[in-house]
C-alpha cells in the first residue's frame, strides 16, 4: 500500500501509525509512505494507516460539526475548574470539621 501526500504536506507528518496485518513500513520518498505486506492481508484484518499533521498547514474550511466558538470552549473549561475546586473545598471543610468534633 502506498500513501501519496500532497506537496503542501511533504515532510511535515508528525507521526505515522499502522494497524492490521503483518507489514513493514518502507518510505519510498519525501511525498510517499509505503507499506509492504509480509503475507496476505485478510478482509477481516485489513490494514489501517493513520498519518497526523500539525494543525493549520492546509487552508481547509472547518467542518460544521467541529466547535468553533472558542468562548464556549473556554467557558466550559472554566466551569469544570470551578466545580472541581468547589468539590475539593467542600471535602476539606467536611474532613476538617469532623476531625475537630472528634477531638472534643
């Protein structure tokens, strides 16, 4: 199997992983990634190849299903942090209070 990369992505892959049948990786050039099978690959096993790149290399429109409102992402993160800190504070208060009442 050979994966041919567009010229914009040449030499910019962050990582390459493959899963499935027994195979070895054989890069054939700066814009191609090759995989040679060590035996037959069954239909049930298959061969999956993942190539990851740094964000923002290609000027591609963001899909509609991906969140693009950074304020909402920040707000969600802030709310989670506040909830966790509140839970920790209540736990500390509870255990400090019960330890004081046992000492009396």
